[in-house]
C-alpha cells in the first residue's frame, strides 16, 4: 500500500476539486468535460434514467412555509449540486446524508428516502466546545490539506478562476474549516432529538425541499443522478428540517475556498485509513482517532483485525455465510426461538399486573406483542446459505482486485449507494436485515415490528445449546427481553402493531408512562464516568432512556420466563437447570451473574467519554448497576440490605415494564 502512495486518494480528490471549481476535468469523446451526472452514469452502468418533467402541482411542506421563488440557476448552485452528488455517491458524509426507511406516517412497508444532518468530522457536536480537541483537530486538518494541495497538480491551482486555498495560509484555512464545522455543529440537532420519531417525520416534495434549502441545491438534478428508474423520489422525508434551513444559510455565507477545503478534508478523512501507513493523510487521520480514543500515538491495530473489519464492512453478508457454516449448527436456532417465545409470553402475562395501564392500552399492547415477528440466524435476502444469491448481490462491487484495496472499498461504497437507491419507493423486502449474520448484536425495528438476532450473538457468553437454562435466560433471554421492550420504550411505543406512527395510548396512561420513564432518566442522570484527568461526565439520560428502560424490562421478562419454566419442571425432566459443579451460587444468583458477565468491558477513559457523548447505551457498568438496583428478584437472590447500593428503598426504585 505504501508503494502505491497517495495516488488512489488523489484520484478521488481531483474530481471533487474540479467539480467544485466548475473546471474541465477529463475530456469526453466530444472533447467536453464530463459532469458529475456523466461520471455517475459511468459509475452505475445500466442505472441511468433521465428525470421526468416536474409535476405542475406539488403538495405543501408541513415543516416550513415559503413564498414561491424561481429556482436559482447560479453556477455555484450547479457546482454544489454536482459536488455533493459525487461525494454522497461514494459514501462521503458532507452537509447531509440520505438513507432509505419506511414511510412510518403512511405506509411503513414502503421505503422512502430520508434526509438527515451529516455526521461531523468530530464524533459529536459537544466536541466543538472542547478547545484542546479543536487544537488537535485543526492541526490534523492543516497537515492533511498541506499534503493534499502539494500532491495535486500545480496546474490545477493556476487555472481556476475561483479563490484558491493555496493563496490563503493553510493555518488560516484549517481554522476556517473548523469554524465552518462548528457552525454546522451548532445547527445540528441533539442526538436525543434525532431519535424522536415524531420530530423526525417531515414529508416534503422536491419542490418544497428546494424551498427549504433556499434553492442553493438543485434537488431535481441531484436525485436524478441517483434514481435508477423513471421518476424521482417524491415525497422525501426530512428528519431534521431546521438543520437544513440553517445549514444552507451557513453554506451561502461561506467562501468557496473554505468549502473546497471542507469537501477535500471530509473525503480524506473518510478514505485516509485505506492508504499505506507512511502516507501523511493516513497518519493524520490515525492521530486524530487515537487522540479521541485515548490510544497512545504510534500504536496501530493488528493488521489482521483491520483486514477482517474491512471485509465485514464491505462483504459482510458473504463473510456471514462462512460464519454460519462454522458456528451456527445443530439446534441453535430452535433453542433460541424457544427462549424468545418464552420471553414474549412472559411479557404478555406481566401486562395485567401493571396497574398504571388502562384496559384499552393494555389490550393493544398485548396485540402488539403478539404481532411481533422474530428472526434468528441470518438474512435470506441475500440468502446467506446460497452462493448464487451472494454472487448476484455483490456483482455491483466488482471487479475485486487483490492489488487495489482502496479501489475495492470505493467500488463497494458505490455499490452500497446503488442498492440503497434501488429500494426507494418500493415495498420492503422482508428477507433483508439491518445486520450481517456474524454481528454480535440484535435489534428491534419499529416500522417492521420485528426483533432480529444474528447468529453472531448466539455464542458464549450470550448463548450455547448446552447452557443450563438459568444461564441461557440470564444472558440471551435478557437480550431477547431487551429488544422486545424496545417495542414499548419512549420511541417504540409511538408505533402501532403495523409499524405506523399512531397515538394508541390513553392520555392518562401516557402521563403514567412518562412519570416512570422520568424516574429512570433521573436515576441514570446521577451516574458518571471520569476521564484521565478526573473530569466527570454524567450520562445524558434523555439519550439513553430508551436503552435503559429496555435493559430493565429485558431482565424482568427473562427472569419471569425462566422461573415459569423452572417451577413447572420440578424434576428437571424437560428443561436443563442442573447446578454447575464448583460454583457456590444458587440458580437465581447465576441468572444475574450471567447477565452481568455480558457487560464486562475494558476501555480507555477517552473512549468512554466518546461513548457517553454519542452512544444511546449507558456505560456498561451502569447497564448492570442501574437495572439490577431496581430489580427485587436480584436483591432477594443476593440478600441485599434495604438502602444498599443494589437495593435502595422502594420509593427510589424505578419500574416500567
């Protein structure tokens, strides 16, 4: 990789610079420079279809009212549109991002394009208030831009009619890029607001979208570069409308050279780690990541770990096939399904005991629980067990060149965007998953009302066929209960059994739920971690509240499910609940130990800070302390004194599901 140098990255940066400057790049057969749309056609062969005429009538955008304005035809608008089309088609996050998800306000199974604020160069908007971090970040940008501009053709810098970055001191240019990102960070929504499904559902026509962004982008041209079919996506759904309004004002007031440097930096940051270890951009991106993660400078991840991660990121379903073949045999799926169904049944039976629910809401909650589907092991689209299905799925990634790692990843990014756009305005494929088979994770999808468990989590410490049931339920059963509880957390409860945003709760019950949710948020807001200097960082419990509720609900449901089976099988003839030799613990104690064992972690203080700022999950030690201190069965199993850390007074405990 070092022998190749930085040329693969420069091959991406050159068209970014040319498109932004409106300059001629590579001549076509007719001698003219190709536009971003022509390059997109070349990148997506067979997927280019001209846009249809604009409809004469368009629906009003409920998120923002505008007076009708004639669309701008300024050169800057064209340059910005083409530059962002090029960047977004290659997976470079800049200004905003697109993703496909269900139209939860109308037809949850119909996939629409959603627009959201782009991720920033730093992990979260709060980092832009930390001067030490900004100093490091600015120097990384300065050094990277110095290397980039030096590496690019001098002739490129001489021919542009625009103000060039080379004419401005790089220290000042880097400072201005950071200042630009600080403005974007200020305009960005807090993470907890982005997680709110009612705030983020804002359908808009393309005409209204142009008005929302004050016509600085030609969205009709932009989307025609992506849409591999007749017609354009209409409506689209704007997740963060105020961000787009503010972002466009920021862009309009930002000089061309600063925007160019921003686009080049975001591209370099996105692809820099694909270069050889001695290349300047890779070293600078690594330095930034190490600083943010609390890793000593110069420490590199193992080569095999980096290679495996890259294969998983770009060929995840393919690697999932081999994982399933080697690690998902026997009756794993049947046993996992048995546990999941037992946990769902336990939740169903708990509902009549919850006196804060009114009769109608309780009935509908039971119906929603019964309607939840569960998927275990691996997706069927592409079919993990079918080589031909996988071959067809990854055909757009080709060619795979063992000597071109950078190109392989770049082509994979293009292919991923092509797949995304092929799904837009079509019905959801029920065989598709949001995770690959080897992933050690699980999820609940509110729009599909389904819980999904990849084969990767069906392994120790979470799962094994031969585990006694008190351990299997304490580990994997709690995972199943956790995902089930998401259907009824502060976001999931807003969706009905069909995955549609719906107010199916009685007003009084909403008040009761909010009181219990607030109890959890107040509890977790008291927890904090410390960085390497002893500075305290409290949990943002408004962000973690849904996950914290799911942890508590998962434990309660899994314990009830296990206890029901254990008590119904006193002689042990049906379920394995034998005690393990050499362990002086009861079955009940081992249930909770199994749960806690799944959260054993060791991370650097700076990485812990990054997670507490950005992760909707609480730090792992509090995923044990928090829910178990509310759980009466835990206190009973370990004889915790009333008023102790793990058994506070009942008035201080929080209970929801």
